[in-house]
C-alpha cells in the first residue's frame, strides 16, 4: 500500500502527518532510518502490513520515504484545521489531565492535534526532571 502524507513532525524513526488519501491523522514507524523531513513536506512511502503495532487504527510501518514536495498556506491549513481537537470532548478518550500509554485501547486514537490557548508550562521536580504541559 502506497502512503501519501503531509508530515507535521518526525524523526529518523517516526513521523506524524495527515494521510492525503483518507485525510486522517496517522503515525508512521519507519522500518529503517529515514531522513528527518520538515513540517509540511509531502512524502510518499511504502506502507507495510503488520500485526505487531500497538495502535493499528492510526499507526503504520513504512519504508522508502521519498520527498514529493511541500504544501503551505491555505492548502495545508485546509487539511490540518479539521483535525485539530475542538476541546468539546475528552482528549484521547479520557477526561483526565494525562493519559497513560498502556491504557489506550487499540481502536482508540493514539495521537491528536491540539491548538493550546496558552504557551507551555515547564516545571522541574525535586529530581530536576523537566515536565512540559499545556493549559486548556
């Protein structure tokens, strides 16, 4: 299965973006190290079938990513804006300030796009670990 994605973020091992065929938010796990693409790059990759992903509803293994171009401005906003969490229901299905990874079901979304009302709050605990969160 060929994937066409508008990437929003990524590393050499993972990426998150908008699936241009379904217009859904999708997480990609690269089977092999991939280039780090810039936000709003349009990438094509070969999706691989897999039964060993923790969130099969919105996560896919992929290989051979190829940069096809970029989307900017109104075209990119038209794809991204409908995916922003509206703040009217529970975030990732849980009405709590945080969601533990292992409590998410395999059919629930594991990624969401938010537009926070205010900037991040960065705190340091007694052990000097940093914690970043956003206020609603």
